[in-house]
């Protein structure tokens, strides 16, 4: 639901008035647009709000472009100035919204807003789109979708032309299913984000699900949105066991954000959400459950696949291979995961996870060397 707030600020003041600051802090995320009107001092010393014809037309232009469902107006002593009757009449006849709410006294406006928001709480709550990418995820996708019910307002799945039952399963849950040949992890996730209807996006992989605690945290953020983005811990599952060592936990991920403030970036296949400078990021409680690998063979196969993708990404960016990196980066990855990440506490799981991840780092640089050798042979 789109809501515009028209309020006042002191005359000749570039800073926001106390009235606006108060309402932005309490209700800012709810308003799609806030229009400030200058307060002026009349000859009798009282505050009045005089608007010129051009100022009136500018307000009407903004309202017409935004097409709100409701307009909230708080103007000091506006009942003393008949020009506002014209404003309100024009606003009432402007197409694209349901109603105009007027409160002339700013000291009563806060309670007025509280009452009005309580009455229309569901209409004013922000809307979240879940954005998922998939390919042959019949084993995982239903679990993911079920965890989103009651949390998000829309589910968008961008699928890389699956050949299994992924599409059939999605159709049972009212998902907006988009088929798009896979261009890369970053590109496909941005495609899903851009296909969302709502401005706030919750991005998941098909093999992930929201834990009950994380659901509560997201719903709380939805009711009282105070940041540009939210991040939370991811808990990885390896061969049916939850792993809290080897550098796999807390594995924090930013997955809930205002898509006007950020988008997917990073280097394929290791994508990440990149926010605009100065964005406010907040951590919320609860785990994102990630069913990473069902077998040791799957882990090895996918690690090898990611090494190839990483090497190609580095090559396309013109990154040169280094023998030092090829030798010491895998060693450091093992130390970081097995010793500093307490992988040794995980027994054989800890060793296998850390070893395979270290091998993946080595393979990445080895493959990068191969790509440059192939280039040299062609020339």
C-alpha cells in the first residue's frame, strides 16, 4: 500500500523539522513519499503555511506520479488559510488513491497516525518478495517453499530449465515461475531480484529453508523495518549432520534487503549482496538452514565444479596466476578451517570438509594456470 505524508518544516531551514524527523523515525519505512511544506511566520506572530500556486501544482504532480492509496496531511494552523481547501479538494479528486487524512495540529498527529496505522496494520505493513533460483531441485524446493509461507507476500522462482519435477512442485504453491537459461550465479540471482514485485527482497537458494527462529525475526523486521538490509547466520548440513565447525558457522549471509539499496555482486560462483555505501545493515537472530551436501561424492563433485567456475571468472577478469597463491592459499584455507575453525572437533567430517575445501582452492589456481597456457598455445 502506497502512502504519502505531507508535513511541515520551519521556514528558511534546510534541515528537516522536528515534526518530520519524529514521524520518519517512527513510520518512515511506511511512507512511499514524504513532501515537506515550509512553515512561515505571519504578521500576528502565528505560524501559517502559505503555498503558492506553483507549490500546489508541484505537490499535485508528485501525488499524480506516485498514485498513492492514501495521503496523510499535517499542516500547522492550515484551517486559518483558505488556500488549503483548494489543495485538499484537488487531492481528493486526484486519481489513484483511496482517501486523504487530515490533522491540523501536529502535537495530535502522532496519536492520529498510531490509531490510523493500527486500523490498517496489514495494509501498511511492508511487502516482501522471496527470490529463488533453481535447477533440478525436486529434492529441496518444496522444503524451501513451505518455510516461506506466512512470511513473504510473493515467491518468485527463476529456473535454469530444469528437467525434473521442480516446476511441477512450484506450481502447487502459487509460485511465479520464470524459466531463464543460466547466465551465472550473480546474473541469475539479479534476474530473480529484478523480477520481484515488491521493493523488499528475501533471497534464498532452493536448498535452504528458514528456521522457526529466523521466521520470527523476519516477521518482526517486517512489522518494524529499521534498516536497509538484514543478515543472519547460515547453518550447513553435510551428509545429514549439522556442522558448526570448519569455518562453516556462523557463515553469516545478507539475504533480506531493500533492493533499491543493493544487488547481487561478487565473483561467480561466490556471489554476495553488495549494498550502497552508508547502508544500514542489522543482524537478526535465527539460522538459515542449508542442506549443502547429501554425500561425500556430491561434495567433491560440486567443489570441483566451483573451482572451474572460479578459475574462469578470474581468467575473464584478467587475474594472473601465481605459484605462491597456488601453494599457500590452500594451506591457509586448511589452517583456517581445521585449526582456527575447530574442524578437528568434528572428527572425520571436520577433516574431510576442510581437506576438500582446501583442495578446491588449489584446483582453482591450477586451472587458472591451465587457461593461460591454453591461451599461449593458441597464440
